[in-house]
C-alpha cells in the first residue's frame, strides 16, 4: 500500500538523504509511521526501510551506511536505526565493517551511537 507523504516529511527525508551523502543510484524507500503517529511515545517524522546511503567522510574516505529501518523523530530530529551497518571502503573494496543490533543517529547525521551486540571486522 502506498502512502502519500506530507511536504514536511518529504523535506525531512531529503534532508537526511543529503546529510548521508545522497547519490543518484541510492534507493531510499520512505514511508510514514502509520498506523501509529509515534514510536516509544515520541512523534515520528518519517520511517525509511532498507536504508542504503553512500557518502564520503571529512577525511575523504568512502562509506556505505545501511540499516533495516531508520525512524526519524520530530521533536529533536534525531533517529533510531535497526540493524545498522557501516562499511568504509579502501581502494574500491570493503575495508572496516561495523554493525550492531541497533543505533541512534544525531539530528545532523554526523554521529552514530551503536547499541546491543556491536561487531567490528577489518576486511583488509
């Protein structure tokens, strides 16, 4: 079932995508938090399922952030990630991979805190 997004939710989704380093070949599916307007008692701006976003950090390293689900909260603009995975690339190949059961992302998209079972693997 397709859901129409309000202008504010769509704008917020675009802002998050830009903060995460949006690329034309990145597919982001955006849905509302229907039927409940809140998660854990907090108002929800939007929900992204099967998130996959590519970016470049301040040091010029390429990375991909993926998650089963991102919930962005309206009150502070921060978000919750389910099964986040962050892979930094070296010479076009996967390098260090960090994953967790869940995580929190700051409103500006620059900081992620991982919770639960956190795993770090160095691929090269």
